[in-house]
């Protein structure tokens, strides 16, 4: 897997364009006062960056080379810059303007668990800092070394540990190395007829170990579960040795050590392997599009589906703002498409009484045998009908499915044109979701007004559970300041995060704590909760050598 762009998301040769999406330019002008036809500003040239020399003693350098082989120890400038941070908006803005932060001094790539253990020993002996690095897609500041860190910083890149080691077919369990990237992992499992079913939007560039260390969620979590449900056992190289849990379906061994590793963001050790649930690749898979007259109808329908016997793999509904954005990013429609869409709009207005500016687009996914999918579709169709919605067929769902891994590139497109776009996501009980939504919208618009900018915020519900669901907000605005607008960004992002706290939601459903959300942790889990986490981290890592400063 090639490294991602040092200054942006994804592969070097892929970028987002508005040119094949005729409605997008006018949409952005209206929503953000952003004229996409005006010149784009590219990030600073890599060669012009000021990259400080690494601080690496000959002894530590020799110990690392002995641990993994000299060819797998790198002090290359680009390698160090790529491993310095993840891909949060704050990371991208600072990288693009040449503010590189505290770079790792060295990047090491072990080939196996013994190599990881040897690196751990070398790091502890030298009192160095060790930061595990998966795909580098963290969006919560989970990878950056503290600015004032004086010790040598080692980035331990697990990407050579990428094999599916064994599948226990009778139990539906696979033993997988932690550095396996999404596509790698699915390719190896699919070849044997299995799937993990974990598809985060960052799937193409993130790893199993990173998913576990951040408690990730994939698009099909309604059927497969979040990574926390999928992970049955872990192997972790810790300062005091190899931690191994057993891949049993359930256990009563006191507070769960497996759960402590989930979401640990590299603070307890390096995950080298996990045993995960796998399922047979489904016979049929389809995502259908639906329209609801209002957001309230869409939310009520998703809640009713979660409470019913239907078990879809995806339940997702966008509010009217996100629906408007989705329609604006459609590729050049053919004449037939245009006629169809005009006919649909007329039908919705005249026959169904929809206000097309308030309507909400929804996707529901189905997987399994042909019979199962057909039954599920019927059951969901009845619920949708009861909430005033209607099915618009499979093509919007196919389109969404195809373009979901391209969407992350849009943030760089906007950054090039001077606009900041980011996300904040949360989860709350069903009974609180409307309040969470209203509180966040009021807070974000209040922040835009305070800044005097034309901002846009939109939301979708995804990842439904028995007791509630995730609300995922995307916001954008064009800052006025010349420093890249990070102070203005902070105001908006903080207003949204605080709104989560004030309305009874969590600081993040699946993006983790890192440094980005750490200041809301006490409000979320209480002061004794934070003290318990601190005691865990200090107990396991008394020298604070493992990814210091993250979570608590
Ligand atoms: C555009 C975009 C879309 C995203 N979409 C989603 C989404 O749909 N769902 C979702 O859940 N998240 C999403 N994320 C967030 C991010 O992809 C996840 O947090 C992901 O799980 C990180 O995996 P990674 O392999 O990239 O880990 P990294 O970013 O490399 O690391 C993240 C954290 O995990 C630690 N870590 C990594 N590997 C190991 C290991 N082997 N042992 C111990 N610690 C380790 C690191 O030290 C760090 O603290 C998105 C991010 C972006 C930028």
C-alpha cells in the first residue's frame, strides 16, 4: 500500500473535481459563498519544507536495526512527515502551510511480532516515545507527538503485518495481523468465501489494528456490528510482555481486558494480531434509496426499523441539507435521467404533497440469501410507507456505494479553494436524538453568526442500535483569517462538541478521543472515569513512553 499524500487524503493520482458535477458550483456559491471557478491554492511544495534533523542516538539506531533489519529503519524526510500526523482538518491545514509539528525521528517497520517486541524493548531501554501507526487516517489527533517532547520519537508502522493467518470455519473466526488494510483483508478473506463486513469510509487506507485502537464503525455495522463487537481476541506487545486474550464467545474474567485494548489508541501497547468474527460473503447485496417528506419522518422510520424484526445491514437517512448536497454532487445527468427526475419531482409535489426542499434521502441496505433480502425489503417497505416515505429504487444506492470511498477527497478540494470542511459525530438514545440535532444546529449556526461567515451544516443518521443511533454532522465555511482559519474552526467545532455534551450525547461514536476530543472526556465519562483511565495508562506504561498525551 503506497503512502497517502503528505498534505491531503488518499492516493497521489486521485483528486475530487467539480467539473463533471454541474450543480455543485452553484450549490457552493449559494451555501458557502465559494466560487469554484476561481484559482485553487495548492499546498506548499514538499521540497521547500523545513524538516528538522532527526534526534536518534547511534545506540538506539543500532538497536532498532537489530530488531527489524537496517532496511526497515527510516529517517527519510517524506517518511517522517507522512508519519507525523493523521488526516484531521487541523492536521491537513498545518501540514499544508509547512507547520509540521513534532516529527517522529525515525520510522520502523517490523516484519513480525518478535520485531515489535524487540522495538518495544529498545524504545523502553532508551526512554524513547513509541507511537503505533496503522494507516495514518486518524481524524482525532491520535498520532502526533506532543509539541514539547524532548525524547526520541519512534513511529512504529505495522503495515508489514498484513496477513490473514487462519480461518476457523466452524466458529466463523479469523486470525489476522493488525497491519492488514481494509482492501487487503477483504481480498484474503473473500478468496476463502468470508468477509469481515467492516467498511468505514476510510476503508481503503486504514488497518485492522487502527480500527481496534479507535473503536471504529463501518457502514454495514447494523448487520455485522462495530469493530468492538467483531473483535473476539487480541495479541498486544506491552511494556511488560505479550498480552494475549482467548477467542471465546463470552467470558466472565472480571473487567474486560479485551475492551481495555479497544479504543486504547496505542497507549497500552502495539496490537499485533486479532481474532475477529467473519461471515460468509452474502449471496445478494443491495442498497435501496428512499425519500421521506421530512427529517422527523426519516428519524421515526429508522427508529421503527430498529425496533422491528427487520435486520438491514445499513440504515441511513440524511437531513434536508445533506439531501440537497447529495443531489448537487450528482454527475452530469443524461437527458433520460433529467426527465425521470423531473417526473419524480412532479409526482412528489402533486401526488404526495412533498415540499422538495424539506425531503430527506435515505439508504437502507440488505444482505443475505435472495429470500432473506426479499423479506427484509418488504418489511422495511411497510415501515417506510407508514412514515410517508417511498422507495426510489436501487440506482441511487448503487451510486452511493460506488462513490463513498471518493467522498473524503472533497475536503482537499475545498481546502484548495479556501474553505474548511470537517465532521463531528456522536451517538445518543432514540429519545434524545431530535434534541441533539436541534442543539447542534443552533450551536453551529450561532458560531457561524459570531464569526460573521456563511456556513453550512448537514447531518445524517447511521449505525442504528436497539437503544439509539449515531448522528454524523458535516460542516463547512470559508474563514476570514489568513492563518488557515484554525481559530475560527475551533470555535465552530467546539460549539458542536459542547452541544453533544449539553444534550446528553457522547463526544464521539467512532472517531475516538485522541487530542481533539480529550477536553470533553470528563463531561462524558465523569472525573472518576477519567482517573480510572489515567491509572490504567500509568500502571501499564509508567514511563509514559507509549503515545503520550492521547485520551486522558
Ligand atoms: C476521510 C476519513 C473517513 C473516515 N471514516 C471513518 C469511518 O467511516 N469509520 C470510522 O470508524 N472511522 C473513520 N475515520 C477515522 C479513522 O479512519 C479511524 O479512526 C481508523 O480506525 C484509523 O485506522 P488507521 O489504521 O488509519 O490508524 P491510525 O490513524 O494509524 O492510528 C489511529 C490510532 O490507533 C493507534 N494504532 C494504530 N495501529 C495500532 C496498533 N497496531 N496497535 C496499537 N495502536 C494502534 C495509533 O497509535 C493511533 O492512536 C475516517 C477518517 C477519515 C480521515
